[in-house]
C-alpha cells in the first residue's frame, strides 16, 4: 500500500483506530506479521485483480458445463449400486439450486437429456462431456492464475490435465455425497426418527432436510479444498483444508440463503422473461458464487505471499 494511502488512513479518526487495533493482532506462523498486513494484501489483490471480469468467465464456463455434467451423471447412473440414486440426485439438486430454477432444471434439462441419451452414442457422449466439464474447471484455474498475487503458472497442457482430473474428482464427490446421504437416510435417519417419533411429520421432514444440508456443506467444503489445492502450482503450499476453503464454504452458504430469499420475495425474473428466467437466475447465481470462489483464492494467495516474505 502506498505511503499516501497509509497517511490518509492515519488521519481518519475511527479508521486509524481500527488500523492500529488490527496491527496488534499477530498471525501465528508469520513471524510477527499482523492481521492488518494480511487484509492490506488481500484488499489490494481484490481491487487490482479484476475480480468481477474473471468471475464472469467462470460463470459462463460453468453454465455451458451443466449439460455435459448431466450427461456424465446419466451415463454413470446404471453403474451406481444404489437403486434410488436418480430420485435422490434430483431431490439433492432441488435442495441446493436457487428457487424458481429447480423445476426448469429437472423438467426441461435433465429429463430431456435423459430421453435423448442413446446407448449407441455412449462413448462419444462420454468423451465430449468430460472435455466440456474440464473446460469449466479450467476456467476456474485460469482465473486463479490471473490473480494479482499469483506468481508461478503452469503450462496450458499440464493445466488442462489437472482440470480434467479435478472435474472427475468433483463428479465423484457429488455422487458419493448423494449415495452417502441415501444410505444415511435409510440406515441412520429413518431408524432414529422411528425410535423417537411423535407423529409430527413436519418435524421429521425438518430433520431430514437438515441432514441433507449437512451433507451439502461437507460436499462444498471438500470440493473447494480440492479446487484450491490443485488449482495452481502454488496451491499445494497451503494445507488441503485451507482457510480459503472454509471462508468460501461459509460465504456460499450465506449467499445461497440470501439469494433464495431475494428470488422468492423480490425477483420477477420468471414474470419478465418467462421460462428463460430460470436460466438467467442460474447464470447470476453462478456469477455470484464465482466471485466468492475467487475471494477465497485471493485469501489463500495472500497468506502464501506473506509466508514467502517471512521465509
């Protein structure tokens, strides 16, 4: 931060007190560097890193990766040893997608792809879906490499191989989450409900929904940890379960809740745009969370840069 900005901060009554307080909070393992130093580097990275532009690229790439992602899941469904996987998968999507998008997503996209899918095109569809899914993840990795604090980048081919590997890992994390919740629901949640049942159906549904959200939180945290760890060459300098992954998970949950309230109570996308309104909501939701993912990466990158300065 320039000396001019620091001088201006020192002249503002309340702000200078906050700055002095933050300078007194020393970060463990960073040889005396303070929380103020971290926030200074973090904010510089946000404003100089063209965050919104990079988030737009990620949102578009993920939007185009939805269809190949569903194709990939549909291809794998016959090989998943869980009879109700398709139903559980759709219920899981319904619980995590923004309001007014789940019906459009299930009825107009998932079911149509499922009907059009034929065995003769299995291998071709499988390869195309993997390629397009990797494009979505590669957009995230490219956005990471354009960070203000990012210093070491991978070659394009190596980056794409990492993106393909992480895309496959993310698919299996989702599958394991849905299957894990299905088994937990059958062998853990239902027996507990039957044991302590009072006949309150609403209360029983409440606990099933809470359990589904618990699995969703675990899925988001592990997914973000995977993306940050393999996303850049410097990613492995942080621990797998990094502060950035925790920060991002928390903000995604908060933004999803607030965004849902906004869509339910104030938004008129479907009234203005008809059936395409669901797609616009989904695209905006992706853009919002892409910004959050980049914020988490900037936090990890700032911590890594501070550690290098200490070293």
